[in-house]
């Protein structure tokens, strides 16, 4: 079913191909609105997408884009950011992509704290490959790949991020677009690695964690005087799952400089803007004489 | 030709007509942790500074402590690209060194050892007229610094005295090596001098069969550098400003060098979490306009494979060095092999263009790396440089790299502010190359897409678009092939030679050395066809050369004769005679000669 959209400044000539009602729409709108509100010109933005329904967003956002490999978007974003620190670099990927194949990259990028924003689509399934359990699936979840119910306990991106030293950890819900938009804005403004993990109902394959499920349970940490500088408390909140499910900012640390600030060669103009002149070799050759 | 005691052929004569040393080999051996490599490199550098050409090879197991390590230096009065199979001076820091290498000793050679520690088996050596020189390494080391740690340094001093080079060359090197630790310079110099004077006092060359003695010559316009470092310097010369890596022997010294120069040369260096991240980071950097390189060995390259295809479909320039070691899997980490050729040519699913080149000596390591960056940018595709442990960890003397020969060509890209309306990053063009923009440029927005895409980069699975894009990418390779044609092979030797020896990569240096040692009238019967560009394969050139050859012999450091297979596939020419070696060691010039004798070529 083709839907028609009114074209906004960050749209392309391609209409979204997601299932009607998919949680990806909410993330898409929030991301575009956040960029517009921050007044970042689209050519100064590079979004690196994973492979999945989530990654298909590559065709629907009119900034520079890179549709990466399954699981590999984070290191690509790190490389791009280090080479041109003036760009706003954002990663959009699924939970299968980011916590399955991409788990190692995620944790290591958190350790490095390069200034990128990671928007992870938590739908607890592999949408694009028709509904197998993702690493985020809740224990016992039945899917095509786990017909008897998944044995593993779920991977939880915010708690992993906090444990690994992430400097901005948050969770949104694609059913609350303006809240999510606010999170994305703050994440982009944060200097360092920022995680915006998003409950994104896959209306086609996940019949458990759907919109009503979250609507009944979520609350906003920022409405409850949560102390975002308390890492242990943040960890506790990140693990909260049941009748009440927290969203908002779990943890924020503005004291740790991003990766690129540590590099003397990164100071001044971005690397790629400097003219690429022939380097003199004599001082290097000197060491081999 | 001389024959050694074990009946093997030795091509070289030790002395020339004027009784000067032509070529000799020196080897030091001991346990890992004895400072074998640093001692070896110091000795080689002394010979280089004394005006000689050298080539080094180090053999070591994949261990940090213990295990048998050696460092060999072949010293020559003319250019040399490989180490010799035979040893004229053996410095044995333990008995195992003597036991393991006595069969390599030549008639009239010498062994320097510490007689307080062990006694070599004298009977064997008397037969071969080998001079045994006891130098109390341990005692003199204790005298120099209070511990045994400078046994290798004492041995260096002893060697210098034995071949009659001034001690000052070695003392200068100690000052340089320890410039960051001035406190130990004096004791190291003392150790050198103690070893030196021990030989001067206890050894009379007239009494022995050992004849190697060097006189200091004009140094010449040369440098002493390793293959991996040559590649790293080539990258820096080419303007490389992004290097990501993950350590893997024998490629790690590229990583070490780039890391050490990152701050001073303005290079982003990233030690990534794995090789998958390594190549993806490099693509991210290249996407935004950096000149990116990565280096690894076969195992790491295996992890990069899917991403190689991503570079292909997104048309993103990147330079990848694969410094080969014997596989599969972990294989033999510290040894050499040429077993990755077919893998590199076909790595990754689907069809996409790539350029694969192989340097044949240290000098080519430098110049080909520079060229690799230009090719990657010009044709917007991955360029893979295939070297191996022999070259990468090999260190030798080469003419000083000429920065005047370095050209930076970034290929087709649009300058900021000049992006045309309705810009299409993947525009279908005649030669397949479409000018790039870089994120940050106004009006240049595109999507670098892992999915098949249209001219803007957006996902597109239409039949006609697919065909257009596949053909566009393929045309780039045809375009590149035309440009690469002239430099795709090296043909060394007379056109009317009876025998054409075909090779790629490091065996080239060995073959050139082997032929150099032959008398002119014999040498004239050979020529060498070195294939430098392995992909796009220079089919026409190779075919016409081979068809015009009277006899063709392939020399390759692998068991499957992969180049022969490739040649047959691309030209229909079937090379029947093959000299293959796949024990993890590189060929020796003498060995190549011996094999040629067996094939009745000599
Ligand atoms: C290396 C590799 N393995 C498997 C796939 C197939 N694949 C494509 S998308 C996907 C899972 C997508 O799930 P997720 O990342 O959660 O994204 P979603 O579709 O749910 O947004 C898989 C397994 C692939 N493209 N590449
Ligand atoms: S399959 Fe699920 S995640 Fe994918 S588009 Fe449909 S609803 Fe969204």
C-alpha cells in the first residue's frame, strides 16, 4: 500500500516503504524534526545506516547517507567523524544489526566516545528478514528462529552502554514523537558518544511489544527527578522492565572529552579540509640513513 | 661456483678479483628475548654505513620468550635483494644455534660463541675448516654492565673486530639506539669495545681459514629500510591521512610505523577492535575525503572481505595491504608464503572491480604504495597490495626514495561550491568514473549505498538500472587496465633469452640475485617476467611475451602455482615447468640456481 507524504525539507523523492503503522515512522519524523530544529544544514549531516527495515531509512532522509553493511555502521561513523569532525554524524540501525553482528563495535565505540549519535531501533525482532528474534527479545519470546521460545536473556543496550562508559544514554519510544525528538536533539548536542535507544514496535512481527504494550507502561524519567549523573542509579533504571518502563535520559557525563579531542592532529581544521600537499620525506628518510 | 661441504651449490665467490669481499652472510641466533633482532639490525646498519649493500631476514617462532630466533644479514658489494642460504659468520648465543645452523656454514667460515657456556662439536667443524672463536660474552657483559643482558652487544663488538670494521660504527649506533636512555649508552659502548678488543687480542687471522675482512667504502645514495616501513613511508608520501589497523604478523610494523608518525604527520591513526571495524572505519574516512589505508595479513583480510565488496559497490577508494604469511587459519604466523593470490582476486560476493598489485622488492614497496593511492582515487575502487613476510619484514639497502617522483592525483571530484545542479554521485559515464563530492559540500548530497542503487545512490532493484550500474563499475576496470598496461609487468634481461622465468612478488628479488651471480654468458640465457599488476590482469602483454619465449619456468612461493593458473585462465598459456616452495621459507638465490640445474637450464 503506497502512502503519500507531503515533502518536507529533509525528504527525498522516495516514500517510506515500511509497513503501515510501523514504529520506524516515528523515529524518522523525530530525527528529521530534531535536525530541523537544530538548524543543521542537511549537507553537514552524515547518517550511517545499518541493514534492516530501520536502515532502509537511508532512502528517505535528504542528508548525506551511507547504507552500510549489517552490523558495521558504527565503525564507519567513527571513521567518518574522525576524518571530518565538523560533520554531524548519526547512526541509525536495528537491534539485530547493532546488538547481534554489531555488538562488539557498539561497546568499543562507547569506550572511545567519538562524538556520534547512535539511534537504535529496538523492536525485539529482525524485521527485514521476517521476524526472527533479535538479541533484545524477552526470554521466552517465540519466533520463527525460536519456536520454543528464546533461551537467552535479552541484550539491553542502555545497560551495556552504561557499563561500558557511555557518556549519554537514553531511551525513547516511537509512539512519543516530540519526546523522542527532544532526546535526539540533546544526543546530537552532546559531545561524545550518545545512545538513543528507541522502543519501535514492529507491528507486523512482534505481537507482544506493540504500541498498547508500551503506551500502558512507559514513563519519563525526567518527570521523576531522576539524577542523570548517578551512574549506578542509571544502571538500575536501565534494567527496569515490567509494569513500569522508563524512557528519557538515564545517564549523562559531560566531563569526558570525545575521542577526537585527545588527538593533537585533530586540532584546528578538520583533517579533510586541509589541503593535501605533498609531504616532505627527508626527515622520515633520515631515520633510515 | 663454490661447493659447500654438504654438497650444495654456492653461486657466489666470497672474494672478487682484487681480493675484496663480494658477498657474505652473517647470522646471529639465540633465544627470543636475547636481543637478536636489534643486534642483527645494528650489524646490518654498520655494514650499510660502511658502504655495503645488505638484505636481512629474521626467523622466529610466534613466541615472546624462549624459542629459537635468528637474524641473518647478507652483505654484498653490489645490490642484493635476498638473503643467502649459506653462512660465513655465525654468532651463537646458545648451543642450539650451532646445532641448528652448522649445516649452513661454508668452508672457511667462523663461529663466534661463548666457550664458558658450551662447547661446539669440534669434529664436524675441523672437516669444514671452520674457525671457532670463543668470546666470553657473559663475562664481558657482566664487566660492562653488571648483568648478562649485553651478551649480544659484546658479540656485535667481536663481529666488527673480526671483519675489521672500525668499532666506532657500532658505537655510533649504540648512541642512536639509546638516545632516549642516555644512562645506558656508556655501558653499551663498553660492551662493544670489550668484545672488539677481545678479538683483537686473541685472534690472529693468519692462523685461520677465515678470510672475510671489510674495508670502509663510499656509502652511496642509499638507505636501509624494511619493506613494511617502505610501504608506510609510501603512504605518507602519497598524503595518506587515515590509517586504521589491528595487529597481525607480519604486517604489524606498518601499523607501528604509522602510529608513531600519526601526530607529527597529521594522520588519524586508529587501532580498531577488529579488522571488520578497520576497513569500515577506513571507508567512513574515505567517504568524507580522507586518503585511507589499512594493513593486515590473510586472517585479517578474511574478516575484511564483506567490506571489500562494500568499497566496490559504493565506489569508495581505499588501499589495503595484505602482507602474506602461510595459511590457512593461523597457519605459520612468522613465516612467508604467496598463498593468498587467488583469494585476494576473488574475495567477496558478487562482481566488482578491484586492482591488485604486488611489489617485488623494497623499492617497489614504496613506489607502488604511492601509486596505489592514486589508482584508488582515480578509479574509485579498492586497491590491494600483496606483499609477504619476506618483503614486509625484510630490511635492506635501497636507493633513497625520491620524493620528486611522487605525484598526488585525487582523481575526479567536484570542488566545494562548484557542485552542479541535480548532482548524481553514480552518474553513468563513458569510462565509468563519476566525479565525487564529499559530505559537507552543499548540493552534493548522495547516498553511498550497500544496496544496488540508482545514479543518486538510492536503492534501486530495477533491471535496467542494475545493468547500467554493473557495467559502469566494470568499465572503470577497463579504463584502469589501459592506464596500467605499460607498468603491469617488468621484463628483466635480454629479449632473445632462451628461458623466461615468471614470478610475482618477493621471489623476483631472489631470482634477480641468482641471475646476478651467474657468469655473463650464462646469465644472458635468462630473462625474468615479473607480473606487477595481477588484476586487471595484463593478458595481452603476458600472452605475447610468453608466446615469444622459447622456454618458460614459473617460480612461486606456494604449493598450487596460483599465478600459473591465473596465466592459463587469462591467456590460455600453460606453464608446465614450475619451481614451487611452500615450507614457510622464501627461496634462496643458490636454491633457485640448484633447481635450474636440475631442470638442465644451467
Ligand atoms: C552479514 C549479513 N547477515 C545477514 C543479513 C540479513 N539481514 C538483513 S537485515 C537483518 C536483520 C535486521 O534486523 P534488525 O537489525 O533488528 O533491523 P530491523 O529490520 O528490525 O529494523 C538480517 C539478518 C545481512 N544483510 N548481512
Ligand atoms: S516488518 Fe516490522 S519493522 Fe519492518 S517495516 Fe514492517 S513493521 Fe516495521
